[in-house]
C-alpha cells in the first residue's frame, strides 16, 4: 500500500547563502560551495567555487553533510541531485533534511518525478523561481514498508545508470571525431600542416536565411508547418524537435524549408552560443529556417565537402575566431553579419582527404544514431516506470532488491568491492607485426589476430576495449620500442568490425552486469572466429 504525503510532513528545507564577494578572505578555500551552475547530473560531487571557514561563518551559507537531496528554487527548476561530499550551498538551493525514514535515492527520484509540476508552479518575469511554501505542498507516494523505497530506488537507479552510460558513449564518439579531425588536418587556425586557405566567399553561392513570424507556443505536429528555434543548432547537432508551430493563417515560405544535406549556422545568440553550426543528416518535412539561422549554399564545382566544413566550423579554435566577428549594441545579442562571415579564411585540404574524413564521420554518426535511439528508449522506460512507481501503480513485489551484504560481514567490508581477478594475457609475436609497423594500412590483420588471442585468454573476465588497447600498446612498446603508435579512427573501425563479427559468430556474447549497471561482452570458449 502506498500513501501520498506532502513534503511538509517528510522533510524540512535548509537554505544557504553567498559570502560577500568584497571580502577575498571568504573565497578560494577548501569548502565546496554549490550553486545552480553545478547541477550537471544527479550526483553533486564537484563545484566550480570554494569558500573558506571564515566565509561560511560570516554568511548564511549552510554546510550540508553528504547524502542529502538538494534542489534549485531559482533557475533550473525541476533538477535535483544528491551531494556526494560535504558542501555549502547558496541561497538558490534547498537541501531536503528528512524528518522520517527516507532513502536518499528514493527521495531523489520522487522529486525528479515532480519536475513538470515544479516548473508549472514557477513564477517570475525573467528568471523562474518557486517558493518554499509551494514546495512544501508537493506530494510524493510513500510505500508502506521502507523496503519499498529501496526497491523503487534500485529499479530507477539501474535505468538511470544505463542512461548515463549511453550519454557517455555519445560524448566519447564526439570526442573521437574531434581527435580524428585534428590528427588529419591539425589546428585549422594555426594551420601547422600548411594547407591552402580560401576566403569563405569564394566557396559560397549564397547565404540564405528565413523569416521569424510570431508562432504558437508549442511544437508543430508532424503534419503541420513549424519554424526552427535557435536550439535546433545550438549544440552543433541538428535537433528537429526544437521548433514552434506556424499559425494556420500564415503561409509557409517553401523556399525556406530545411532539407537533408543543409548546413545551418546561428548568426545571433549569446557570445558563448553564437556561431553554432549543424549539418542536417535527416529531418522531418515542413520545418522552416528562422531569420536567426543561416543556410550555406556552396558553389557548383567548389572542391569542398559540407561535412568537412561543418566539423571545421565547429572546431574550437575556428569557432572562437568566427565568434570574434560578432557585434551588437549594448543590451542586444551579438550578431554575425553575412559580410563579416564571408571574409573568414578557411583551410581547404584536398577534397579527397575531406571526403575520407566525411566517410569516417558518416560511420560514427551511424553508431551514434543507434546509441541515440537506445537513449530515447531508456528515457521513455524511465519515465513510464517512474510514473507508475510514484502513482502507486507499480507492483513492488516484482521489483528486485539490491544484493544484500553477506551475513556477519562488517558494513565497511561490504562497501568495498571484491578484487577483480584479471588473467595475465599474452599477445603473441607474429609475422603480421613487421608489415604493420611499416605500413599502417596493414595493421588491421594484426589487430584481428591479437583480438582473437586476447578473447581466448579472457576466461570469465569481461572484454573491455580499453584493456585490449592498453595490452596492444604495451606489447608494441615491448617488441618495437622505437615505433610510436597513435590509434586512429580506422583502427577503432577494425576493432568494431571484429566485435560485431564475434557477436554474430557466437564467439562473444552480451550479458548484463548488475554490479556495474552495464552491458558487458563475454568470451564464449567453444566458439572462435576461424
């Protein structure tokens, strides 16, 4: 049985404050001081600012012991995190101090389930905030048994862990592409590689922009016309969901419709966000450009690949150079004019090399799309289960408890993971090695040979790409210390191909690791990739 109770009956709120910025002795101490900008995940372990003991004593900042749920009451409404370390908080945060037995992770997920309600109750002309009194009125369901809280927290925590893992995978793939770009072309502003440079205007047939009519305050339905918001390109990845519905009485300008293959650019935003560029791999129909977004139209016969230009313009040093062209009157957002943009000089390596890079980007984007869909599915699953759990509709008897500590084991010992026994793995010397050292295109056969040798020695230990690469690097350094090997995208592609083949052949299998909250690859001894 589940009972709904207002937060007033369950917790008290503890606020914080900001030491005077006029007193240097209050700052840069050893006490983490949290504010809204530190809420980047549901675990609050690091802060951008620190205060001293003197700053803590001479302000209304409060020190919150680790293990408490903390929420913002201004800006970022609906977020929540558990502090993993003792820290002080500012006046825009509230720590939830339990008055009754409450599992912190259960309380975290319960508060996160109230995000929509908290956001709706927020008020303020520019910055939304919610009063403590409104927060106290919010209700969460409390299972009759404390064990029910543990079950709910464990279930949602598993899914949350998988969501975090998918996001990490996506970030790693983005980082890989950045590394590949720099490896192939170097820094485009310093241009150590000495590539030819071409003025942007010589590559462009036109820079197009759309219109920004007054739209409805909702997303366009699939069969409706919509106008993109700046958020569609802000993260340098095209997001078709960032749009507003075009009113029925406004005729769409079909010329401004966004299509696959377009390269879009934000001409106006804050200094940190202006000059965002996104390539449109695919999009739903009936979406229009606003006047704040440019579309680059390249000349027929121009020896450039739009995907290369996309990654060039989003390279940190190149983007900063373009952002420096932004201008605007006081109180207005910086704007980059077409005229200024056309003066930018860009590196133009041989188009064959651009195409090779674009091919790598395409393969990585294919992998990313799979991870992205998995992320969407996991977030939908989390939402559905969270809704059931906090409406009292989840059959808790069917939800597993986390593994219990062994009887008689001390709490500290139970908290320390058992050591993992990793077999000593030997990557054998082979005739495939000398050719690979002389010609990088012949590295793939060596990697396949070593991957199979690595797999057959794993036993029950999981296959981890990082461990294989570390073993391979160590073996290369041992056998041929004079050769400096840097891993490239094609090397990762060879390993990925082998993994897929091993899975298809049954030489590797996927299993869920409850302790690590992740999918693992395990070797199957009786199978091989002959």
